[in-house]
């Protein structure tokens, strides 16, 4: 089979096969210049070939084997593992013919990539007569050559570390000098720190801040040492949770799995669990736990929400980070997206610094506990405040339930189709890609106040721009791969395409001026 990005065929090492024994097959690829196909662990993007053998007769247990890969490194330290040029994926199978021939039916799905990725699926069939073994010299020699490259006795991690490296730069990228590299890491950490600070004022974190505000009010008359201790414990919970997220991200990345900021909000079970917990906090603030609430839930919520134990303050920090993850605040989305393409040490450093940034208000309070004296004294007004904060918590719970319903709804949305971008550009139509999700508050803000504003809608219509919405509410490998090409792991994400020009990415927090400038460039 031939396509613009290369060709693939199914080959067999023999023209006829014996009544029993083994047979060697192979999928023979020749990729177009600059294009490549994937190893069994694709890396930061892509997916490996998969084969279905339905319809085969006389064939048992076909096993696809993987020659040692090449590591392709892109700007931003994005790594993929695969093969370019000529490659054969050997297949070994057992013969169990029941007649005069062996029928081989194979449907292969694979992805080939260069600066863009194109998926393909082909069906092949071969009929080999049963009799005396007769080797087909050319395919047999070709399969043997690549079979010798299939490693044995090495783990996948060892193979990835030893893989030869090919630098693939879609655009010329000058090699960075050692001071410039230090500056880029320093900038990354600075952005992560700023993003962590800003998370404190994001809507996602409001429920925990509400509970902590009430706790601070009750502590205003306590010893400064107690206030400092509780503040440090809250800060420690935040930093510990960020380090835990960093460790999970590193572990998933090293295992070849998808990683992303806030990706746990793609799990409907997690979203519903969080909605229940937040609503329990609201009930706690409204004082309804004593009338029929299950003891285990009531005890947890009371201990967490308003408890004075060291444990309660530490857990409050953990929960603050849990709610913060769906918000890719300004700076943080870019910083974390880039950090997740870096070595493990850099990833952990970025997560730690972001945690310190989010914990900064508590750290300041620990150093200056007397600042609590600036807050109003406890009084009856706190009862009304508790009612109001309970409303805010209940509103958050309602939002989470809405996200859950969007995730499990039966009506499917039109899937994101990256290949259609090039078709539209060929027709002379610009494209604005909007990668969004129902659990992303920043996305909703940008949609409501910028993308749906009169000025922006008018210029989109005037320029005949197609807005392509990539919905990441539920896990979608295609969208993850698309984000990885830009070195991103979090959303919102926006890219503007014009015919004959490279795509331009926009910031996480959109403004009308920024969007209008991009559309009018």
C-alpha cells in the first residue's frame, strides 16, 4: 500500500510452508523523507502500530516484534521513539494448517509523523500452500536483517536510554549556550512560582480558602506560635501535594503514559467524588451534620473543615491543591507544560516551586502571625459569613455535578480532526483551534468574555475563520498528541493557522486585544 507519507506491505519468509512448525512474517515500511513510524512505546506523542488477525486460518499466536528504536528529539525536549526510512516489524507465528493452504489476514493501524501526524489503516491477505518448505529469498533476507535488531535481555527503559538520537527540528533552532540554558530553567521556575501564587485567587481554590478564612478568624486570639504552626502545616500540605503530583507525573512519563496538568478531572468518578466532598463541606458550614448525616462523613468533614488538630491543617493544604489542578492559571499552564517535557529533576523542581508559590500566603502568616490582628474580631457576623460561604461551596458542588453530567452524556461530540486543518488551509480558510474542557474554568472565562464577545465574533466572521473546538473533557489521545507537538500538557490552549504561515499560539488567559491582533496580523 502506498500513500503520500510512505508505503507498507505484508511479507512472508516462505512461498510454501510445512504442515507444522513456525513461520516468519513482517510488515515492511518505507517512509517518505522526514516521516517515521513508532516503536511499542511511542514517547511523548504518537501511538505504535497495532494488528488484528481476524479471519486468518492455520495461524496461531502471531506475535509482533520490535527492533531497537531511534529516539527523535524535537524542540522543547519532546522525545518520540520509532523508525524512519526502511523498517520491518517481524512477526512470528505457529502453523496449524487444516487444509492445503494457510490463509493470513491482517489489518494494521499505524501512525506516521513528520511535523504533522497521519493515521492509516490497511488490510492485507496472503495464501501460502502447505507442502515442502520453500523460502522466498528476498523477503526472508529482509525479515532476518531486522529480526537481528530485536533486542533480548534488555528492559524497555534500558532501550530508551541507549537509543540513538536524531534531532528533528521543524524550523532551524540554534543550539543554546550553557548560560542561556540556565536562564531558560530559571525562567521556567519563576513562571511556576508566579503561577502558584495566582492559584490562590482562582475560582477552583475558593472553597478551601473559604474554610481556611473561618479557621483564621477563630485563631486570631491564640498564641503566635500556634498560628505559625498551623500556617506552616497548611503550607506543608500544599507543597507535599505538589511534590506528589510531580512524582506521579514523572512516574507516568517514564512509563510512557500520558501526563497532563489537571488530567484527573477527566475521570467522571473522581469528579463526582469531589462534588460529594465539597457539598458535605457546605452542609458542615450550614450546621446540618447533626440531623441524619452518616457519622463517618460528618466526622471527616468536621475534622477537616473546622478542626484544630495538626492533621486538619495539613489536609487542608492537600485539598487546596486538589481543587487547584483544573485551573491552568497564567504562567502555570505554560510552565508546567514545558516542565513535563524536561528531565525528572526539572519536573520535580517546577512542581516544588509552584507549591511554594501557592503556599506563600501561609508562609508569610507563619513569619508574621501578628498580621491576624488586622482581621475583624469574631462575632455574630461570622454566622452569616458561614451561610454565605456554604452557598459558595454548594455552587462549586453544582458546577462539579454539571461537569460530571457533561462527561457521561450520551450524545457524542464531533471528534477533533487535525488532518482537516490542512484541508481548510488549502481552501484558503484560516483556522483557530480551541482546546478546552468542561472542567476548565479558565477555558469558560475565555469563551464567555473573549471568544464569544461581539468584537471577536465580528472579526472571525469577516476573516472567514473556522473555529475548531477540541473538547478534552474526557480523555482523548488525539488531543493529547496535538498538545504535545507544542510542548503543552495543560489547557486552555489556542493555536491560529493561516495559509502559508506557521501556526501561532496564544496565551492561556485571552484578551480581546490579543486575539484581535493575531487575527489581523
